[in-house]
C-alpha cells in the first residue's frame, strides 16, 4: 500500500459509511479504531495488514478523526495485527 495520500483519496477510499459506523457503535474505545482501520484496509487491499507499519499513518489519522479518537489509540490495541 502506498504511504502518501491526497486528502481526496482518503475521503474516497477510507470514509466510514453509515453501516460501518453502526458496526463500531457498540465497541469499546480501544478496539473501535483498530476495527475501523482493519475494515477499511481490507476493503481497499482485499486482505488484512501484515503488521502495524503497513497501514500509513495518514489513513489511521483520517479514520481516527471520523470517530473522534486520537490516532494514538491504535497503540493501545494489542490483539490486532496492526
């Protein structure tokens, strides 16, 4: 996956849709961002990331902003492969 993204590309490819937001609604704060990032990464790449460094920081930051969490919330997720 590329690491430099234009804002328009982030909007087009990584905006959470209403149904996706509904999936996240009952998740605890710590897992909410991790799940959202895995979901959007999978939709874009057709697979899950192999590690944390495979997901560009711009994508994490963009998704975190949509669900009102700091991007650093990803650091709290231990069980996800990111």
